């Protein structure tokens, strides 16, 4: 918003500058201001630096006028132009500015001052005097405004209202009802922002309170029965059907704690842990997804005690996921590695840095001579770390056997990323998404895999009428809350769908045998994506769908829609730009291009001949080569073997490898197999930057003092053992090394070609496996977070009604999904979805698909009622 304000030397109003055509000119406390039409009075006052107290008002929530603390005196011109005062003070948080309006706040009006003081007195009438033990104490708007707008002493002499406390609204959110001022921020957030009906106003009048509907906790049954308003059966029936009876298990529930203006909602993990004046705060960036959400890290005596959402309107506004907010204790877990380890007589023992670096350098040099070294950095690196890994692999180890993708991957994905994503800088942004008329989610679950991305899409749907299309086997709850339309695709067949949309948009002819419903959906999608500003968001799942990524490129070309890639891990976009994929040098430079190699060689201060000239092995190839002895060793970063497409093969390969060096924060399966373990710093103990899926560089500072070294410093020291200066001895040098490479203007990798997709053969008793990560699952970065784990979704197996009937199971029954490798047994949820498909959570408790089944989405698996013999032979296709 823009505003103009003019005052004479004596403080009186003067004629303002020529007002904007869409502007509204009003007077606040004798100062004229021009604001855009539709601006609330409370916002107009803010632009003049005039503070009006408030509790319910929040710039990202719809006006409510619930607390009445922002009352002001208002006068309006009548039809004859005479300015007449309104009969009563008005709530400035719901009143839109109007031409000629005259507003007086408590700064200039005794009427407004008395009104605000009276409201404050009513709010404090039943509010407990427990500020010294309240978690909000010291950063509480109620405390502050009671001092500025309240009475010096209380006239209330009766007994204050009390409730049993606290109520566990969920495992991570606690409610102290007597502190609540009924501002409704939490209920409006749940309804407007998150779309989860998890908390609401209960009852009316003096009994009104916030909570999830619970007849026992809220005492509704007793009060209703005593009033004769309802029988016990009535109340029990209401509880059974109430939308408010759903658990407070939203992925975004922690935001209600932060926006609560009093201490009514508190975090179970932070409660009674610290006071604001004890804390040291550091701005940072969340490490759990690729959104690059701004956060604030608060620590006390060297221990992080909480994380809050930062204020970044361009990225995450003021919201973060509960995972970003609560999952930080993994960085200080008991299995944290604090000293280098070397293997001696088959056992790991502590060693000095000097000894460990010497042994690691010697072992890697021998492995290089024995066939080469495979490099697996993982997808959690900062950009500075990623560039150091890329440079170390190419200049010290002389290898292009580098792959950061600890997940399902393909050569087609490398071609897609090299063609459309790597080194392209900032592309589609959150702002572009919000303005887009249509967004296609292709192989991407925004709520589960995109973090804050889901909230921005929901905002666009609510405020701008955005249409969301989801290419998936069923409409998830996230897609439903976006009001999205499902394009039903069996796993592995996404390429067929996208290819058909590209064909239709390009004026081609669809197959004659295509079902009428599919033809209509394809035509509608093609027309929708042809609108200016449309966006196609591609998830990492499409790497396992033949032809899907190439088809996504053709859809963007045929419709004019903008294309963006949204990986799940925080470091994957930065790792891509740094060249942590086989065949790609930093900035999207093809390794086969002589000019590209020459640029990189000059920037790194090496001879061009020192760089590999041909694409190396991907992760699967590296694992296979380690197992057969074709590679002599491996350098591994933060990789969880259970996340890999074939964990069993990876374990065997690392056990058989000649020499393994691991850079890790905590003990893992890799460190247990390594010959040298070099500890590295977690995000809280180092500075750096992530590159978000937008392509935006998101820098963060070091929160905790620590002697732990980040990856780039460890690799710099390791390279020094080989006589190579990696230029990454400190974060500034590492970042300058990244900036030393100019943008690549040469040829890029060719886009993936067209692939013919053949549907898998599904016999009776089998189904095609569908799977993706849930936001809260069994990941290592959620360890030591019992409160957060309590709100994770229970793992279930999803089947269509026809597929469930074929397997002889009903909703709630147990079903066993198996391959020759193993099996997973989960409760059934009959879901409207593609037939002959079974969906399992990819990495949740009791459902580690890669590890237990040795399968990936698109493979054929056996499905049978738990305890029943499997009727079909074969396993993963």
C-alpha cells in the first residue's frame, strides 16, 4: 500500500497532493492520508505510524471485529457534506476507509481512549494473574496493551472464572482456557489458512470458549442438561457428527501458538522451558523442505528451545509447517558424532582430526587408483557445501560418479533437470503461483511434499479463484482442501496423461479409443493451462514415471505455461546448481561441452584436462559398481540407506566397498559401515544458504557457537591433504567460489524425448504400487520429537472399492502388500481412486516401502487380506 500524509508546521491538516484515482483520502488524528480503496482504518493508521491496540486483527486473516480493543471515534460526511460523528466508537479492524472520513484514536479522542480502556477492563476481568508462569510472559500483547490502554488498578472484586488446565488439544498444543480472550485468531487460521476444522468456538455468552468439541472437557453435557436445552442423547449425537470433533492434527497447528495474542495456546515441547528475555534469537531458514521458509531460532544457554516462523512476505509470509517449527532436536540427539572415527581391527575408535584426515585422504587415493570413488552427497546440503562436494569430486577424485539423489531417479530426470532447471536462477515464484489462474501438480502432493507451498496455493484458491489440477491416483485430502480436480493416473502412467495434454494443446489428435471422460479431462486441462500465467509444478516422483518429465516439457511448450520443479529435500536445488548429478557441472553446464569444462577449470584454477569429460554413473550405477568392485571406494554424505530405491543392495555394496568415508552429523547405517567418519555441523551450528525450489538463494546465520565444521570446511581440509586448494575454508570464501562461475549461456542438455508407456500387466491378486512421503513420517530429521510424532497421520493402505473387493477386504480390515523381498500389513482405507492400484506411505512407521518390499512406485505387488495366502506369483516388476 502507499500513503501520502501532509502536515503544516503547526501540526494542522493541509490540502493533500493530487489523490490517486483508486485512492481514498481520510483524516486520522488530524493528519490526512490517501490509501487504496478497501484499506482498513487500522491499516491506514499504521501507515502514519499511529498504533491502535488490537488482539483479533492480523494482516493475513480476514477481519473479525471479535475483541473490540481497536475502537476509535469516527465521523463521516453526510449527503450534504456535513461531517457527523457516528453514535458509537467503531472497530477500526473491520471498518474500511471512506472519502472524507475523520478518525480519532485514543491519542486524540477521550471517547476512543475510554472505549479502549473499558474493553481492556472487561478482558482482564476474568484473565488470570499468572504472568510470571505464563509462556507468553515478556512477549505478550495483552501485557503491553494493559499497560498502555488499561487502568492502573482493578475494580473487579469477585472470583475469577477458572477451568481445569491445560487441555491437550493435541500432543503438541496445550490450551489454557481461562487465558483466552476469544480473539478467534486460531479458529480463523484453521478455517481460512490451513483449511483444517480442528478448533472452533464453543457455546455462547459467558460460557463461550475455544476448543475442539468434547462433551467431557467443555462440560457441555452438564450445562445443556441443567438448562433443559438438550438430552444426553442429543449431545452425544452432536459430538459424533460435529466437524469440530476431528483431532487437532493439522500440519500447520503450531502457527496458532505463535499468533495467539495471549498465553492460551502453548507448545507442549516449549512449555515452561524458558522466558523471552532468556533467549538469544537468530534468523534462519528451515531445512525440512525446498520452500526455503524463514524461521527464527531461539536458544538458551547453548540449547535450541524453540523455532518460530519468520516474517518474509515474498516467501512464507508468517507461516511454517509444524515440521519446520518443532523438528529440530535431531541436531542435538544422543547419537550425535562429535569426534572423528577411524576403523581399527574392525571397530570404529575416536581419532584426532589430523589422523582421520590423513587416513581418509590416503584411503580415497588408493580407492581412486583401484577403480575410482563413487560420491553420494545426499540432498540436505547447503549450496556452499554442495559446490565443495562437486569441486572435490571433479578436481581431487577426478570422477563424475556423483549423484545427490537418495531416492528414485532416472537418466531422463538428469536430462530434464539439465535442460529446464539447473542454473536457470529464479523462475516461478510464490508470488507467481498466487497470481496463476491454473496450477497443475504433476507427481507432487503440495501438502505432503511442498510444506508451505500448500498454504500459498490455498490462499490463491480462496482469494483469487485459482484452479488446481492434480495428476495422481487419487485426490488426497490436501488436493480436496484446494478444491482441486483430479486427473486420475496410475503410477508410472503420468507420462501418458501429460503427453495427451501436450498433444491436445498442440493441435494433435488424441487416440480414437480414449474413453470419453478421459478425453474431456484432457481437453479441459489443455485449455486451462493455455491461460496466461498458468503454471505446471513437477514433483520428484515423476523421475520414476517413464516419459513423464519429457511430456511435462512439451506441455509447457504447447500451452505456454511456466514450468517449475519442486524437490522434497532442502538441498536438492542447490545441489543441482552446484553440479551434483552425473553429466552436469555447476550452473547446468554439460560435462561433455569443452567450453563448459574450460569455464569451470578457469574458475577452479585447474587444467581442463583434470576434469572428467564424460558423464559418470548415477546412484544405482555407483551402488552396483561398489558391489562388484568396479569402484574402489565411496565418499558418502548425509544419506539414509533406507531411503534409497534398493536399501538392501546399498548395504551390501558399502559393506563390500574397499574404502568408505562418511561425513555425517549423527550415527547412521553408513557410519556403521565406514572406514573413516568425519563429523559435520548441523544447520544450527553453521552459516550457509539453501537454494529454494524457486531458485531463490536463502542465506542463514549461525545460531549456536560450536567447534563443529560444515561439510565445505571438512572437504577443504581433506583436499589440502592431496595438495588441492578447494577455496572453501570459510562460508564467505565458499560463497565467493560459487559466485566466481558466470551464468552458463551455452548449449544445455537436450530435453527428454518421447517415451512409449506400456501399462504393467496386473493379474488377479496384484496391484500397481503407488506411494509418496507423508510430511510427518519416519524420517531421521524428526527423531526425538514425540509431541510432533503424535500428530502424524496413521499409515494406511488405500484401495479402490473394486480392488478391495477383489482382495476380499473392507474398510478397516488389515491388508498385506508383498513382494518376493518382504511384506507390509496395514489397515485398509477404501478410497475413490484408480482401480488395480494400492497406495502405501513411502517411509512411515511400519511402512518402509523401499526397505520392506524392495519395490518402487509403478511396480506390481501382491495384495491380499492379512493372513490369507497370496494367489498371484511374481513380485516387483
